[in-house]
C-alpha cells in the first residue's frame, strides 16, 4: 500500500537571494520527481510556497503549512529565516528539513540539518587560506547572524594560525552600492577578502571589486582573491563572466565532482531545469533532504515529527557529493569539505577535498579552543 | 573583567540533581551535543550523594532542581558567595522561595523546566562564565584588601625613613618606592619587611601587630 504525504517546500524564489533559492527549489523538485518513479511505498506531494525573502511571510507560510496538516517542510536558505520559523515548528511539532550550510550553534529538535556545519566549511577554508594565500584578511558580510557568526568563527580560527583581520564591514541584505567598499578594500591591500555577503549584495560586490581592481591595474584574482563559504555556481552566472572567475569557495559540493552519482545528478538536473539556475551545494542539500525524508517516512510509517526524526537518525545516502549520513546526536549531516576556485565557465575547479565525509560539529566542540579569543579595543582611533 | 570567556564546554561533567532523572526535558541530550557528560547522583533520604570536595570547578558543574527541598547543602566561599563548582538552577515552580534557595546554593544561571534544548548552551555559557568572573573578582578583591591592610606599614616606613634621613614625606616615599622596585617587590611588602626588621625604630602607635620578618616575594600587581 502506498502512503501519501503532503510535504511543504518553502524557498524564496523571488527576492534578494532568489537565484540560490530557485536552485534549492529545483534540487528538491528533482528529488520529488525521482522518488515518484523510484518508490511505490510512499508518494510525496510537494506543496510549494514562496516567502519572497520576507521574514513575516516565512512565519505566516510556515503556520499555514503546519495548520493545514503538513508536518514536514523542506525549506529556508538564510539563518534569519530559519530562526524566524523555528518557534512555529516547535509549537506545532513539525519538522523543518533545512538544506543549507550555516554558522552552527544550534541544534533544534524540530530541525534536520542537511547542509554544512561550520567545521565543514569555514574551518577548512581558514586552513587553506593560511597555508596558500596569506595572513591578512578583510572581512565583509551581510548584516545578520550568518555573517556575524561566520566572521567570528573565522576570526578566532584565523587568529589561532597567526592571521589578522585588518577590517570588518557589514551591509544590509540587498544593498548593492558597493563601490566604496571595494575601493576601501583595495586601499588596505589585504592578502584576501573573506566574503559573507549574500545574494544581490554579493553579486554587486564581485562586479564592483572587478571594476576597481581593473581601474587600478591590479590582478584581482592573483593579488586579492575573494574567499567565501557561500559562493556557488548559479551565482557565478549572476556575477557575469568578467568578474566571476578566480574566487575561492569552501563547499561540500561542486557541480564539477567527477563521480557517477554526481554525473547522473547534474545530467538529470540539467534535463529537468534547462533554463537553470545551475545546480549548487544548497540544491544538492535540498535534493538530499527530500530523499532522506522519503526514506524516513517509509521507515516510520507516519509523518509525525518524533518517529520521522527517530527514523532518520544514522540514515545514510549515496549522495552526489559522496556518501552522507545523519548524525544521531546532532541531526546534522556528515559531509565532505572541498575547496574550489571559480572559472570563467561558471563552475569550480576543485583544488582540495577531504578524503571522506567529516562528522558535523555544530557547536565546534571538537574544533575550537575552550576560551574565546578576547576582543581588544583598538589602540588608536581616527580623530580626523 | 576577564575577556577570556569559556565558550567550549567539551570534557565537562554535569551532575544533575533531580528526583526524576530524564524527565527534566532536553538537558542531558543537549549536554551530550556540547561535549558534556551527564550523571544523575542518587538521592538517599532526600539528599544527593555527591562528594563535593572531589569536584573541580574547571571541569564539573551542578544542575540542581529547585523543586527539591534540601537535596544539597553547599558551603559558599565567604568572600565571593560562590559554591565550589558552578551551579545552574532548574526552575519548576517559579516561586521566590524556590529561587531564593537556588541563589543560596550559589546558582549563577537558571534553566526553566521542562528544559528546552535551545536554552541549554546560553544557560551554560552564562552560568560558567559568571562563576569564573565572580571568582576572579573575589581574588582581585582579596589582593586589594591585603594591599589596603598593608598601607599602615607604608606610613610607618615613610616616617622611619624621614626620621633617619631627614627627607620630607614625598622624598621618603619616593625612596621606598624606588627601593621596592629595585627589589622587584610591591611597595607594601617592602615596607612591611623594613618595619619588621626595625620594629623599635617605628613609632609605637603605628607598629604592626605582627612584626616578624616575612618570607616570599610577591611581585608588584
């Protein structure tokens, strides 16, 4: 007998980070399509909603989905949207399948995290930058929890290996007037930029930075590379060919992974979504989330949060990035860190990859010092 | 205030004092995620069986259910009002008497029952860091108190130098300060030592109670 479940799918296919969110939506829809052909024990019906990047809409749509009888929702890209909807999932005992890398320091019983934890993205990047690029960083980011915390983790880890942060700047989500920031960075001449801008702000920055460097005769990629934990394939299309190459990205998935599983995934994705946006790490995490959800529903025999959560604990999946599994303690995923450099054809050349999947460490229990790095006030201040 | 806050609790041991182990909510499961091992001490005749003297404030912490009456008796440090290890209160009945009892046990943070997983890290962060900060403040207060007591010896030594050399008060103090720095000692310690070596020369009204020569060599703060 086939069990039928309605599944919420909540991504902002419109708004300031729509490009990545559409890729995530596509990853989820591909998984639903494959499951319809593969499985006859469960049938999943996606119910797609679009909060358009608006926090109030995330809250309202979560409530609508959960009060309509849906108990599992795949969705959210930004941490601020996830934090916005968590109380609603707790109140109505639903499960949010969160398919994006994030800054950690969270482990909600009503969330299954299929994206990368900080020890799987920012820490490998710190190691790579310190060993291969330099020790002076300029940190920029969108002004919300992701950039604040990811920069804090970066600063502590980078300081521990002898690095320094020459400056930190945060801008509102959606801000696209970034030429002055690009000029300020070039004036400082850091060894690299650590970028936590998201969506349209990030694209505008990459273009402005290219223009400023070109005007000043600076080899952008060779002199001041930009390193991110967010930069993905569909965003390279948005940035454009002139400004999109030579950037470093730390991610558990790149579309250029040469394994049969990934070749099959990218081919299926390309056939289903020929107009894009291209597949990326968060699209893969969404694909993984739906596949794991289907197996957990089949195993649990119900879509209620508690049994589904119990069913997904320890579950493995042959994902496009390699084998992944859900850690039964933290309900985060074991994933394989990789470092890539963007190319002019909107993909990434993989420079390094971990030999196998790393366990998630959302609270950096295994990978951070006992004591926080003290924040020292500056010794000098600008008086003129 | 120390800027070195504890942010990673790996290797910690939590002793959860409650009558209903496992029913306090998501405490033990969340502590596991934070790298902290949990144990539930047995309650014998309503008293928790914990050898407090064997616990270490660097590693151990107590979670005490405020709804239990008299499960723990903890002697607080008289200068800091702190227990031997950090205490976090588990609050069920939110009555002033229960909260007061937890404060009386030296709790530096609280968690509402049933414990919500999302509240544990914040409560641990607050409880342990408040404990550290208050311990450090207590040590600093004690050091300042000792220096304050020793100011009597500075006055005596200044008078002694004035009497012997004819220097005025400022010059005599400058000389004592110079000599204490040369000896790499605090001016208070140097003066106490000087007076102890010359008890008869000091004016009787200012003679220290204990004029024995001192050993040890505290560095300047």
